């Protein structure tokens, strides 16, 4: 009797897992203005998908073929979004055409996220040491010593020497550092408060680069601790009550705001001709509505194309999400894209190596 009850409970929990996984896989297909809950599920999709795969294997090993078959059907149904969230890409062999590197990094104003009192400026010092040709920074609106935590004049001097082209947008806290001639794309960059568009001459070829920082989740520090404060059943219940209140409301509002911002970025992208890279802190995962809106059918995800497995780029508050994206279209090919565990921000930087699809004219 006990064995039967346990098996029944396991089947019920597994069916719930299968259903929630499907909801998370396709939550990004539901406009958050219509229904916000599916968007929240997308954040957990990589972990739900892995749990579904493990459950399917366990049912197969225990010879419960119906439950295993349902699990296989679920995995088949979610395979396309699973491949985006848990890519099966790999680094490419360079073809010999000219290359350049692009670094995107939400730098948290150079603050040490783990220890705000530590003003060692590790994030900007990492940027300097990275050697990246083009650097897109979010949450940094100044490069003046004293105005940025931990930023020493010696680092400023070194950055200015390494990157002769610097576009610093204090209003949006977006910064571009470039070894190649760069300017704002005048016709569109002033239209948005969450993205800057640059025109960069890379080895004689013009490339559009969009440095984006979509809306955050607007959660207070205390609200962010809801997950990390879970220590017992009682604390889990309290956290669930808090989540159902202000936290869920704020999250749904942020998904709606990012949906609007993604639509505006998409409008801008439709106006831009030529080779284009979109990068930055999307605050949304590959299964989300905003990501899909920006990417559409004409952009390639550089990280998914060149990496194997789920690799979070945000790592604070026990919330490991892949929310920093690099998308591209046009006369380029991504040959490597790395999430690098450097700096002191709550985000990890992402460094992508591109090569031109065709040899440049000499």
C-alpha cells in the first residue's frame, strides 16, 4: 500500500513537472501584456527541462514505459526551445578572414557585488586586460576617476590609451570603448533610453552595434533575498507568500516593459541596413518573449552557436540566469563566444570572436 501511494505521488509530481516544463518552454510565445505568468516560467526553463530529462530516464530505468514515453514526447515537443536554452554548439575553426573581438559586460558601475565596501575596481581592470577590440558596457555612465567606485586615474589613462574611441552615455549608463573609429548612429540612437546604436568602422567595413540594457526586475534588495533566505519549510512558505505578492507583480510589470522595449529595438533593427550586432543585458533568457522579438528570424545567437550547455551570465541571489546576449546578422561569422568568470559585477562578461564571412577588399 505504501509503495503504491509513493509511486502514485511520484507519477503526479512527474506529470506536474512535464506540464510546467512545457509551459516554460513556450512561455516566451505568450505576450506578457496578455498573461505574465508564462514569462516567469521561462526563467526556470533550462532547469525544468533537465529535471524532465532526468525523470524520463528514471522512469525508463524502472520500466514504467508509459511515464517514460510521455517524458520522451515532452522532450521532443520542447526540443527547439531546449536547444536555445541548452545549446549544442561548438567553437568554429577560423577560415583565415580578418577577426575582431567584442566584449559585452554589465559592469554594475564597477562595484564589487559580493562586497560593496571593496573598491578595488576589478571589473574595469578586467576590461582593460581583456584586449577586446570593441567593448559594450552597461551600468557605466562615466570614466572619471572618483566618479566611479574603484576607478583610479592610472586605469583611466590606460583605458584611454587602449581605446581611442569612447562613447559614454551618462543618461543611459551605456559606454562604448573601441579600438576602431566609432560614432553614434545619429538617425536612431536618440529614440531610446535603453539602447545606444553605434556605427563602427572595423578594418574598413561599417558595422552597426546595438548596446542594449532592457528593464530590470525592479526588485528591492530584500525582495531579491526571498530565494536565498529559504532555510526551512516555514521560510519557504513565507517566501512563497512574498513571491505571490509584490514580487510577482513587479516581475510581470518588468516583462511587459521589456516586451515594449524589445518591440522598439526590433523597429530600429528593421531600419538598419548592413551587418549588425545586438548585445547587452537583456534581463531575459533565450526562451523569453523579449529575446525572441529582438532575434526574430534574421539574427543568429553567437553564444548558442559556439557553446555547449547552459551557462548563466547572472549569478547573484542564487538566480543563475543566462540574460546577457550577443546576436548578429550580415557579413560575419561567430567562431567563439565565452562567458568569463572575471570582474566583480553580478554579471559575467561575454567575449565573442567574430570573423568576416568574406575576405575584405584591399
